[in-house]
C-alpha cells in the first residue's frame, strides 16, 4: 500500500485542468447496459471507480476499451443479469446497474452495496422506485432479486429522510426509459450529474423532460440505441482545487469547470474573503489578506455539497474565529475531525455539527485517510501545515481524483508517494 507525503507551506500557483465527473461517468457507464449498440463516452477520468465500473460491465457481457479518456462499450456476449458481491461491495455506485438490467432483461440480481464509513447508506428509495414500476423485489443472501413481466410507468415520490437521492433518481430514471407509459418522479435529485445522465439517455433515444428539477417526466420507449457523449467536468474536484489555492494563499486558474455547478461553494468562498474571477470555462482564485470564518450546512443540490464538507473544514481549521458545519446528508460523515485535530486543529463534534475554532497554523503529522473526501481534506491540511504530513490508505483518493499528485506538483506543491 502507498502513502502520500506532503511538505506544507508553499503557495500554489499556475493552472490546473479538471477531469470528467466521477459521479456522472459511473451511472452513464451503467446506462450503456440499456442497449446492445456501441456507446462512446468521452472525457472519462482514469479512476479506480471508473475501472471498477468497467469490470462490472465486462462481467455483465460487455466489451470495453478505455484509452486516453475515451471509453467504447460494445456487446461481447450474451448479457448476464448478475452483478457480483465482490465488485458491487467495493463501490456503491455499481448498484445503479439494477435499473438498466431490469429494464432490458426483465430480471436482475445485484448484490446489496452495504454501508460504508460515512454512514449506513440504505437503498430503500431505489427499491421503492423499482417496485412502483411493476417489478417484484426480493432480498436473498445479500442480493436484490428483481423481476418483472413488463415495467410500467408510474408516479413515484422519491424523497427520503435526508432529501432526494442521487443514485436512486439515476437508477429509477434509467429503468423508466424502457417502461410502458409515463413515469413522473417527484422529489428527484437535481444534481448536475443526474442531468448529465439524462442528457446521455436522451441521446440514446429516451424521452425525458424536467431533468435537473425535482419533477422528472419519462415517457417510456420500446428500445434505446447507441450514443456518444462527453462527461461534464467534476465540480467536486474543481472545488477541491479552489480550496487548495485559497488555503495556501496561492493564485490558481482552474480550467474546464462549470462555475454554475459550484454556486454554493463559490458563494461561501467569496463570503470568506476569496477573490474569484469567473469566466465561461475557468475560474481564477486568489487569496485576500484576511479570511473570515463561515458557517455551512450541507444540502442536496443546489445547496452546499456534502462531498465538499471535509475539504472546507480544512480551510475553517486555519481561519481564525469560529465556523460551524452542519451535515444534513450524512450526519456521521466526520471521520476526518479526529485526524485534523491530530494536526493541531480545534474541532469539536456535536451530533451532526462540527464547531471549528480556527488556529494560526497546523503541524504536519502521520494521518490516515478514511474515505475519499476525507483524504482530500487531509491533503489540503497537509499543504498548509508546517513540516511533513504523511497520509496512509490513499487508495481512497485514487477512487475519485485523477492524477492528483501530478496536478498538485504542477501547481508547485511538494507532494510525493512512498510505499508504506
Ligand atoms: C451520491 C454521490 C456521493 C454523494 C451523495 C450525496 C454518486 C456516485 N455518489 O451518492 O458522492 O455524497 O450522492 O450528494 O453519485 N438514502 C436513503 N435511501 C436510499 C438512498 C439514499 O435514505 O435509498 C439517503 C442516504 O443515506 C443519504 C441521502 O439519502 O443520507 C442522500 O444519499 P444519495 O443521494 O442516495 O447518495 P448516493 O446517490 O449514494
């Protein structure tokens, strides 16, 4: 296993180009199961999660080629309807093969993804949606067994205790594209990645309206065909680099970014005192002399993303004054608090809140990554801390950030990898 070493204290300067969005590419790859035709996906980030999804597609009968950011998916052999535990358990997004398999093959056997370090993460909304579309769902030996004579459109309320669900919206929307009649999803997730998936499905011949809003209408069609699509930029990667520039007092131009997808993050950074120049496809961020503390509450899009909560905590940790974080999507997503405190931060957790008392400086320390975004948070803390930080278990980081060391090194960071 590798660990990441960072020598902090350098201001980041230069340009960085953002990769395609992880949370778009995973369901879009799953959507290729809706046709036997070839699909071409461009702007695909080379991530551990992407490669896991490609393995799953292969296990389900697809052939895949992945070269220089382009994935070509074709039918290799007879479609298989069983998504195995070994693959699904490593990545929750793989559960969204359920909808496409059920829609095309009328049956699916998909391992339950299980919980993870950031919370329990149930799939009840996915299953509610599939049942509403006229399928029978049973749980047996850790697998979801789904079958249907014929999927039928329905009105489905998809809101849960914590608001809308991104992957449940993706999953049910994909199944509904081939159901007979009209489906209306209420309280659908509005995340840009759901919109991107719907755009791909429309290119495949699906009839979808209202995607990107809480009410999505899908008029089922008999079949879908192959399509070509380019993945939107990763707003969470872009947000992570915005914070990296700010926390180090740097001056960075972020390229291939849609600022409209980062409204809540940009608003908070401006409130903190960052200077941002926003253009069509790029954002320049510079540091002002004094940053102010701020409060955030994570919410479904267009609210502040839970996937940026850990990273902004690093900024708050070194911003003098009191900042408060309220986590409304995953109330237990605070594994990074203890690690930041080991680096000299003063953060107290109270249920779904973290109260951050900013300190003047952090000090480098050996820390452990617990999940993808917590790893990014520790990396940011390492960039600003005095001395050396070593982050172990960085395979989490590889799940969601393409060429991360190279991108940071190009901005002037001292960061390298060593065997543990
Ligand atoms: C997606 C993102 C993940 C992000 C999350 C929230 C992908 C691949 N992953 O995950 O990076 O952190 O959205 O923005 O797109 N819930 C239920 N029942 C369900 C499904 C979800 O109660 O059936 C709850 C979850 O526990 C959570 C909330 O709903 O509290 C939102 O989760 P959801 O949007 O489903 O997250 P994912 O789609 O798994």
